[in-house]
């Protein structure tokens, strides 16, 4: 813990965990019962929401996607801009909920028959995209005198797209069920699945693990992913329909329980 231990001091106390995350201590420990209210976090959330609203309004008036306004507003108030946010770890944790709900809403827009049709195109295109970026960046690194593994590492992450940003744009344009939207969504799903597999190669590229160890890590991840997809597919025709019908019956007077059950299911599956 860093900062003043004096209760009457206005100095900020911070705690840094083993992963170098910095937590701001909003409430000092006292011998009197106090209301546990994190005013700094409330202020941060207000700044974020107001700035995002302003950015969205401006870009909407300019005829541009509102998500661009959100991104620029975040860049402006974040550590790289005006640095108006104090509790970064807590704010980033809140942001993860937004990403989960956005991708959950995108999943509701999926058209599985269309996705099966464009699946081969999306898979082949996604694999070629990742492989070409790895090859070109590795070749560039070798020509510039850098390590080949470093070039491959950079190419791996340059080949990834932001599913949250792209999907939000597709939803705004109403293109999720169009042919190009389905191909894009299929490619994004492939990239999301490939991220975990590519992370398993980081020790190999860094020289801390052999090729055999990297292949074993990828094999374990593929096994876990296959089990998850199988269980999720089985739940779509066994548990989920019955569960939702029960929630509809119990929510005859109000829709609150049904909405709460949907949110709980979304967060549980993501976790």
C-alpha cells in the first residue's frame, strides 16, 4: 500500500497486486461505521457516460457510426489523453460487462442456416488471413534484422479484429443477416477461437517452451473448446427451451424475472 495512513489526510491510498493492477482505496479504515460509497468510481462512470454520449451525438450528427464517437471519447478521457479516470481497474471490469452483453445481443441476431452456408468461406478466409499476416510480418522482421519469432508474434495480433467493434457496426447498419455480414461474423468467430490457440504458441515464440509443449497446450485448448461447443449445442435443444418456457410462465404478470434470467444465463455462460 502506498500513500498516507493518516485518516485526516487527503492523499490517495493505492494498492498494487501481483499483476501490477493499481487499485485506488476510496474508503479508509476507521473505527466508526461508514457508508461504503466509492465516490471516485461514481465520478469516473459519470465522466465516461457523459463523454460517450457527447461523442456519439457529435458523430451521429456528422453521419458517422456512433461507435467511432465512443472510441474517440474514451481515448480523450483515458490515460493517453486527459487522464480523467482514476480507478482504471474497476472501470475496465465494468467495461467487460458491456462487451459480454454486446456479443450476447449479437448472438441473438445469428442466423445459423446462413452461417452454415458461409462457414467454409469464413473459415478458409480467416485461416488465410492469419497465416498471411504471420508470414508477411515474419518475412519483414527477418529482412529488417529482427527475430523471426517476433515478426510472427506481431503478425498474429495484427490479423485479429475487434469482434465488439465490428459487430456493433454491423448491428447499426442492419447487416447481420446479409451475406457479407454473415461472412464477417463467421470470420470473427474463427478469430476469437484462434486467439486462445495462438496464445498457447507465445511460450514457443519466446523460446521458453519447445514445439512439443506448444502443441500439447494447443491440444488441451482444442479439447476444452470442443467440449464447450458440444455441451452448448446439447443445451440448445434440451435445457434452454424448457427453461425459457418456464420463465415465460412465471413472468405472466411482469417481464422482470424473464429478463433477469436471460442476463444471469448470459453472464454464467460467459464466466
